[in-house]
C-alpha cells in the first residue's frame, strides 16, 4: 500500500480520514491545500478561479475518500482530482487551446536543495521557476509534478491521464527548453533537472 508509512507515522490519521472523520479531513485540506492551489495556478487559472477549483477539488475528494484504496500515494490521488477539476473548469469556461499555450501558469518555489551557497541557490531557484512559467502548460505541470512534488512519470501519467511516454516527452522537451531559456541568465554550465 502506497501510504503504509504515512499510516504508521501518523498514528492512524489515514484510517480516520478514510472513515470520514471531519477533523482528519480538515488536516488533509490543510496539508494539501498549497499543492492543489499550485496545480490550479500552473494550469493557468487566475487566483479566484484557482480558489473555486480548489474548493471543488476538496469537495470531490471528500465524496470519494472512502473509495481511496492506496494504489497511489494520497498526494498523487489528490493531484489527479485537482488536475481533472482544473481541466474541466477550463473546458467549461475557456477554450482548451489556452491549456496548451502561453506562459501564464504560476509555479511555486521548491524546497531548498542544498544548504551551501543558499543565497545564490535561492536566486537561481527563483530564476528556474520563473522560466518554468514560460513553458507550455502541460510541460510545466509535468516539470512541477516531477521535480517539485517528486512524482514518478507513472504517477504523473495517471494524474494527467496520458501515457507515461508522453510525460517523458514533456519532461525531455521542457528540460531542453529550460536549458535554452536559462543559458543567458544563469550560464551554460546550468544543467536543469540533474
């Protein structure tokens, strides 16, 4: 089971969540709200739209939590719901072409990777995430899920409802494009994603 360690670690928190405990669900929302919001913003939703879709995501998760079987990590399961809710919102309220083009997506800063040269790393990290915003949205979603959220290509494929090879292509093309975008800013020695 994907969340076995989380179950043991949290003293049955997941069991309480699956049983419909309202306090456990409140903790669940608090724990994952920034990830859900990040997914929505990455797909190009404005802040007010992202808030609406995040609410719909948690409502959908609440209704479906009893059916969660642990075949994927809980965060992966929730990302998939958030992704589907956001795409459905875009389909309903915007043209689907907007999903594939434009640098309007929002990405959040990832955690500090190394303590050495923290200031320089933080500046470079900011530059990289700003560059991610310039990628086509599907590429940006794949990059954020893989590098920020540490999801496997298999999990990303489930979330995005696409083939694993498509995700690998998105990541390959995104890395190549990021290297081009960052070459002038950071320098040729920057090797994105490694």
